């Protein structure tokens, strides 16, 4: 499927995206295509002959882009690390009018040829934060107790614990790598997103959040509830944070503090079997008294 115009919606935010040439809508974006939802942000990909000159201070130099602070605001310039860091695109944001412009040079179509690599240029983590949402590195399952987010560094066992709940407790996998967290009138919710890592679970669904569990591999099962201070550090470490943007850091810190003040966060040393599921069930049902 190719298109020059698509609408993508997840976590209650809809992006209207216009391309200069048709792009491939990859399968992990198809569940998030929306036809009649209200548009919150307009994104345009515009082909140009020469990139604009950026005048400002360099805030960050990442593998695939640089960040500049200019009189007009923050600008991202994308470059090709394989071919001598050749700049090929610039992203600017008109926040008052909710417009994002990605200008790319002719011949750089390979970097925006499908929805996954093109959406990377939008800076979606900033858009989400403007709407009081954040991305957490976690595997999220919807259970009889509510949504559980298994979080922690790569290799900690997040996917394993999520799979165990699906196997032994009839849980539904919402997202296996990058769920979006946001607060509604009825409380905090976790949303599926087009990015789900190796789980390939690209579902446009959501669930109320009951708990976050920071997992550690172990030969035994043990769990403890973290203090607000401990929980903040754990969640911050696994959230998507633009550390080069002081405003971003301040806003997401406030959002995380609100989250950990209202949602229980546990640290669980666990085995890769049903014992871990049964222990967490006792905690969430209040049988253990924690």
C-alpha cells in the first residue's frame, strides 16, 4: 500500500501527514490509520533542492541528526552517517499552529520512503509530551487486574514476564517495547504504538494501568514496592527523554512524578516461569499485604 496522504492516530492523537511522493504504509502502521478522527497535528514532507542554512547553537549531535537552538525554536538536521554525515533533511515545528515541516533534498527519498522511517523525522516524543504523554521502554499486558507494565533495561526479562502472563493468566499483549502512557479522567492508561520491537505487537488498543514492575532475572522470586523517589528514578531511566532539551526534561520530570505518585511501582526479582506470575498476582490482589 502506497499513499501521499495518511492519517495516523494513537494514544488519542491524530497526525495528518502529507508527502511529496507516495510512501509505503508498512504493516505496523496499518492498525493506526484513521479516516474520520479529528486532526491534532499536520505534518508536511516537502522536497527541496537545497537545505536551509541553520543559524544557532548546537544542542546535541546524535548518530543520525543534530539539534540546533535557533531564534525560531529547536531545529533538527538529519544526516547520513554511512555517507560522510551528509545532511539530507531539516525538521522545524510551528507549535502554536500545530504544524511540523520536514524538508528534504531531492535524492534523499530512501530516508522517507515508508511510514516507519519517515515518522522518525517528526520527533513524535516531543509531540506526545506536549499532550501530557510519554514513551516507556516496557512490555505492557492487559490483565484481569488491569494493565501491567514490565520495564527495565534491555535483557532484564520484560518480554519473558509479559509472555508468561499471556500464557498463564489470559493476559493480552498491548505493546512489547514502546507503549505510550497518558492520563485521562478515569486514570492513567497505556496505549499501543506503531513501535513494538521484536514483539511485533502493533495493536491500536489501550488499557488502564494498575502497576509498573521493574524486573530482574533471578533464581528466585521476590518483590518489593518502591518509594516514590526510587520509582521516579526507575521510570525516568526507561522513558524516552530528550536530555539536550531543558524544557523537555523539566516537563517529563513533572509528568513522571505525577505518574509515580499515583501508580504503584515494584521491583521484582523473578524466575522465567509461573512462580513469577503467581507472586505478582498475590501482590495485585492484596493477598500479600504489601
